[in-house]
C-alpha cells in the first residue's frame, strides 16, 4: 500500500486560465447543455442595443433634417421600430438571465455535492492534516465565487464582448476611418490590460488562500471558545486572528492595486477614443464624408464600444477570482483517495467475523512531505510487522502506552486507513477487497470522541440504522440497561443533544454512541474506549452498556483503562508498534516484570491516587 497523497496548496498551480475553465466546464456539463440557445438570446440582446444609435441617425438625417423640413411621420416610424427592437431585446435578456441562473444553480449545486462527497472519500490522514476551515471554504466560498462569476460577471463579460463586436461592425459600416481611430487608440490599452490580467491570476489565488486561512482561524476561535477562555488566551487568539485578517487584507490590497491600474488604463482609452472620434469626425463632416446624424450615432457607438471594454476589465478581475476558486475546487478533486471502494469488491461472508493481521506495518506520512497531490514520504513506522489472530465472537482488549499503535490498529481494522505493508483479513477476505457497503454494514467503530449531530437523541441513534422507529430505539437503550438513564432526560428520545453533542456529558455521549452501534448490529465492533473522564454512576452504566453491546459479536476494544482489559477474553499488549504479549488478564498480570504487569501496576497506582481519601 502507498502513503497518503498530500493536499494541494490550493494556490496557483501554474495551469492556464483556459485549461482551468475547460476542466471546470467538463466538471459541470449542465453549464454548456443548451448553450446555443443562451448564445442566440445573448446575440439578440446585444444586437438590439445598436438600435438606438441607428434610430437617432435615421431620425436626424431622414426625419428632422429632411429636405422639405422635419418629417414627423418618419420620426414616429423610427421611434416605433426602435421601441419594438428594445422590447425584443429586453425579452431576450430576461429569457437569457432566467435560463442562465437556473442552469448555473443546478450545475454548481452538483459541484458542491461532488466536492463534499470527494472530501469524504479522501483519506482520514488528509482530513487530519488539512485545516477544517480550508476544506469548508472549498465547498462554500470557492464555489460561491464561481457562482457569482457565472451568474453576473460571466454574463456581463459575454454581453460586453458581443456588444463590442456589434458596435465595431456598425461603426465600420458608418466610417471605416473613425473605426480605425477607435481601434488604434484601444489596441495599446488592451495589450497593457492583458499583461496586468496575467499578474492578477497569482494575486487572486493568494487572496483565496488567505481567505481559507482566515476562515479556519475564525472556525477555531468559535469552536475552541471554551478552551480559549479557560486558559485565558483570548488575547493571543485575537492576535492570531488579527494577523490572518491582516494578511487577507494585504493580499486583497495587492490584487486591487493591479485592478485599479487596469481600470484606469481602460478609462484613459475611452477618453482618448471619444476625443479622437470628435476631432476626426468633425474633419470628415466638414469634408462631407459624414452627416450630422452619422457623427452623432458614431459617438453613441463609441460609448457602446468603450463601455464594454471598461466593464470587461472589471469582469476579467472577477474571472480571475473565479478561476482561482475553480483551481482550488479542482485541486480537491485531483486528490486520489488512498482508501477507495474496490471496483470489483466482494461481500463479507455471512456470520461472525474473525480477524487476522499478517505482517502489518504502518507509517504515517512524514510532516511537510509531498505537495500538490504528490505522494508523501513515509515517516517512522508506527506498527512493525503485526501478526494477530482474533477468533469470531472473541472479546479482545488492546492495551499499551500512549503512542504504542493501539488506535492505528483500530483504524486499519475498519479500513479508515490501509497498511503500508501486510494484510488485514476479515473472515479470510482482505479488507481492501471488501465492498464499502458490506464493510460499513458489518464493521462498526465507536471512536474515542463520540461525535453527535445537532439533533435529538433518537435521530443520532438512528443515524447508524436508517428506517427504525422510536420504539426500536427505546428497545436498544433498554437492552443496554440504559432505560433509566433515557427516562431521566428532559424529553427522553426527543432531547436535543446540541452541536457536537455538547448538551450531554462525555459519558452520556458515549451511551448514545453505544446505542447507535448496538442498533446497527455489526458482526465486528471496534471500540476506542474513553471512560477516564466520567463520574462513577456513568462509568457503571458504560460498563453495563459495553458488556451488552459486545455480547455475541467479535469485539476489539482499545482499552485506556485496564478495568476493561480485566473483563476481556484475551488481552493483546502492544509496545513500540509490536505485539509483545497476549493472553487472559489473570495470566499476564501474574508476571509483574512484564509490560502488562508494569502497565497494570501503574494503572492501580493512578486509580488509588485519584480515589477520594
């Protein structure tokens, strides 16, 4: 097995804007389905905008300045036709915007779901090494920037490009000389703006990176508020957050300086174009090459031409932000999950599960290694050639000092991670060959930090077995000997547990987690036990619940308290990544000089020291 692939930095990957947009559109095919209809509507909308200058020219030259004096009939006809064209333009614009908003929301909702699902598929190691706020910003902030660009800036950019082309064509029809003047003035400005846009790509990528860091800091400050207050480090937390905010401000400031320069060049080009048209147009008019109506129309057409150019500059800046967001989203999707559902996976054999570890070695990725999706170098071995057999329906306690590798074994059994070398077999089947649907329904882990969702007790228990009734949930609590505890809750099964279960104590969260595991009815149960911070009454309840939930099923318990090991069928002692002892508690404890003997003696000393005197 290979190690984890590192998270991309989320920055400018060096990929061109065009390639990024092509990959983004490939990710969201809904965006270009029916694109032809949208473009037709946009063309009608932009072409109609040239109706006003043409109408003014015709009204002046054939109506107001008619040979026999002003012809109101001609003026009325011109106004009526122009009004009809503008109404058609407005209708086309409405249909285009409605279509685009509907399509973009559908497409980008699918992108959010895809990124969210992929984040669940990537390895636990990646999720543990990446900032939670940064991951959240990929699904929320970055996709929001893409949505904003497609629905507003992208549409404006599309319309502006069409309007500029229509204006150029009509200007050329009136006077190719004046059209060349406008293009000659704008050509240098376009070249300079294009160079500035290339700089903006990296600048806005840095803005998105700083925004992710800032969001992560805010998230930590909110979630960790209790710890921050308890240790009196509010000032230090504020300084860290202030620093993140300041770095984000500076990044935006650097990007906006380039934006302002780009906009200023566009304004200067617009002013020079109007001045050039005014001077050359008057000269041509004096020579009889242009009428007053044509010169007036041309000035309005120049406005139609330069306005999109100015707007396009700002929209191109927004496009850089959106492209930076696309890159960060695509970076996530480029991460190959280390633990993937096998395409030709098999089902676990029915019945109780036996466990075998054969030559299992595991090393976490070295800190700081890898990058941009590359394979990360392995760090020191955490497990060093583990060979272990656990019979079906056996209750095994895995003990050892902190850092010995106990929890790593639990994660390998549930395939939250794969071993670096060796095999984990469940009922004779390599775990990496088992289909996820079979593995997750037959193997359940209750982690040390029992995460509860912000819902009711009943909903949290049902999370492990969809479709069960409140009566079945209540029965599960009763079978674990917890009916009395449940009755003592303010609203019984309907009691809300709060965010992350914070309305309940640590031990009570464990009770809900055990009920959830019991109702899921797994054939292999892995418990990362955490009962050291509970009151005596809750500890008794936990012990009773553990005894009930582990009965008649294969159970591997990561025992932090050796009282759990005393009740197990067999104890496996892990030291420095190796199995150094195994056997019943009464046999292992008989040798006071063994690793288990010393652990047990140390646990007895700490228990007696903490007991009330």
